[in-house]
DNA sequence: GAGACGATAGTGTGATCACAAAATGAAATC
DNA sequence: GATTTCATTTTGTGATCACACTATCGTCTC
C-alpha cells in the first residue's frame, strides 16, 4: 500500500502518534476487544483520566469515533457504546454483505504471494484457536484475515466504512463470542476463499464471503439475546490497557 | 422517521443546534454547494473567523468532516478538500453503486404516499431546472430526490455512509456541473424509479439507480479533466453564507 | 535561475478554565 | 413502594492560551 502523503492527523511532525491518535487507537482497540459493554457511557473526563491525558485528546477521540459510527451520542452530549437492536444489527449486516464482497473483488487482482502466505497462516491460526477454545484469538484471526484481503482493495474510504461497521458491532460480537465459537464450518470458508483468490476468482471469493456474513448474521439474529443485561462501563480496564 | 433519542451531539438542551453542529452544517453545505475547490486548505482559525466563532467549534467540525471522509488531513494536521484522482473517483462510485441501491431496496417498503408526492415534485423541479440551464437546482433536486428515498431505509449508518460519499465527491461534481447538465436521459430515470417504487418493485428501482450511477460515472471518467487547475480557497464565500 | 538559509507568520495540538445543562442521590410526600 | 423535589455533583461545550511545528517569504550565493 503506497502512502499518499495524506493521513488523518495522526502523527506529530516527527512521525510519532500524537495524543489524539493514541487516545483514538486505545479506545478503538478497547471497543474491538470487548472492554466496553453495549450501553456503556464514556465520559470525556473519565476517559481522559483512564488514559492519563487531559480532556482534549479524549474528547477528540470520542468525537472521532462517534463520527465514524463506532459510538453514539446521547442528547446530553455524552458518548455511549451502541446497543444494537435486532433490526439495527440486521441492517448493519446487510451493509457489510454489500461492502465486504466489493472489497474482496477490488482486492482480488492486487494480492501478492506474501499476502497468501499471511492469509494461510491466519487461517491456520484460527483453526488452532478454535480447537483451543480461545475466542479472542478466533475473532482476532478472523478480523486479521479479512482485513489483510481488504487492505489490497485500494480504497481508503471503503476500508474506513468497513472498519466502522466492525467497530460498531464489536461489543456485541464480543458478547456473543461463545455462540460464534460453536458455529461449524468457519475455517473451511477461509481456506476456500484463499483457493478462489489464488485461482483469480475474486467474484467467487466475494460470494463465499457474502454467504459467510449472511450465515453468521442469521445465527445471531436467531440466537443472540438482543437487549440482554448490561453492567459496568469498562473504564477501569481501559486505564490498565497499554 | 422516528427519533431514537440518539443524536450526534448536535443540540444543546433546548433543542437548538449548538455551535459545533452549526459549524458542521455550514461547512457541509458549503462543500455540497461547491464553495471550496478540490485541494483548498481549510485552516481552523480562518474557518472560525469566517463562521464568526471561536476556534473550538470550527476545529470540532473540521475534524468531524475528516472522520466522515469529507475532508482529508495533511501531514501538517491541516484539513484539505479532497482532490479525487480518476481512480479514487471510480472506486468511490463503485461503493455508491453498492450502497445506494441497497438503501433503495431497504426503503422500498417504507415509502408513504406523501413521499411519492414529494418525489414527483422533485423530479418535476429537476426537469424545469434542466430546461432553465440552472445546474445548482438540478444537482440539488437530484440530491433531494435520492435522499428522500434513502431517508426511508431505516439505517442511520447507511445514510451516513452515503452522505459521506456525496460529500467527498461534491466539489468535483460541482466543478463538473455543466458536463453533467449536458447529459441526456436523467429525468426519465427518476420518473421510472417512482413508477417502480409505486409498483412495489424496489429491486427494479435499485437496478435503475445503479445504472444511473454507473452511466454518470462512465461519463465523468471519460470526460472530466481530473487534476485540473485549482485556485482560491472559498473562505470568503463561507463567511458570507448564512 | 535554482537552491539554501534564516526570519517571520501561520498553524494544529494540548491544556485549562468557566459556565450552563444534565445526572445523581437523598429526603419528603403520597 | 412510587413519585416528587431539591441540592449537589458531574458533564459537555466553547473560549482562550502557550508551545512546538510547519509554511512562507525574502535574501544571499552559486
């Protein structure tokens, strides 16, 4: 991926991530890692304290995540981790089912042999984690696998949109991780996608992914207790994370 | 559209838009209206002066627009109006061709008779503006027509994504407005879409829209002088707009 | 004319503050 | 127990400032 000289204001002049960017990344990673439960309120001052910064970087990061749809804003102005209704989750999945296969199709001609080495390793890693009942690694390997493909699509906007969708539903997915773990057939599809992509069949790989998204969505729509109980806000855990 | 009690931090307690939101809307509308040329730099202090606020609302609005992909951020941290390459424009259109028909399909069952009255009026308005050689109204009627449909899709995220795509390519579209005006067949498709939607054929309307997006994209990819000359930054015009 | 250098102006970032609004908890009332 | 009221605390917003970095411009040298 070539750098276009355009970034998101993420580094100071020396190339180090500035405090805005560090706060954003830590919050983003915390969202992905299930630190916050759906419905958790994130106060600027409390996040700043947990991150060890003044209020400004926390505020900027929270507002950025809100603009990216990862967080909602209450009428009071407070940021809150989205609590997805069954309907909202279904619609989010419908958007994913359009955008992620598009990214696969766009990426198909750009994947190099090093990418395939990496994809194979990630697929294997997921298999092992599944056998080891390690949901965190299963979810991470899944994410890394798909984003390795998407990274080759050549569209930073498309990557951003997909990232937003993943962020938005991360808390729910983390909450549902044991349900997802019990689902059969997951690793075979990644291996199948690798084979299709190797064979130059981007459309086939895209269709396989679409089916995977739709299958996972149907499972969750059927089994996940939308609007389950919520406790705690996760800020103590945020302060402890690097 | 029902309010979910969740907003984007856009109003103070009394329901008035706060300064952040006012600055955001004015900048957004200025982007849509072609006030800024692609490549124009938007300094926080200059935008604040033009808007008549302190730096904070301007800064917040610029960062929000950047997070939404409407603006890019240079390595220096300055916000800049995106200058789309031919490739980037083509990819942006590919994303539109996935998301906007999805919105039409999702909206099809939710459109009410008042919506059709409005859609018909907007289609007629666009016809008149086309006859009157009034590009601003043509583009505005096109936008209002489509967003009237999309508003019924039931997904705030999808609306946000589509809005982001429209914002990002607005400066270019404004620049290309006379080229777009010369294109034949535009109003017939909106009338056809209305008929299809009335008949409950959301998939047909979505396919018609997809064809429209792809036709317009092909025209611009062929004829628009990507990386044309750029002058001025538009900040004086921003200060004058309400 | 091209490039390097230095001075100056402009710029974004992060910190901090004040204020008004929202949230919270306790006490009183029904 | 449920609701209302009130006092207090918390909270987001907007303003302002200082600082370090970036951009610009003018001058000098080759």
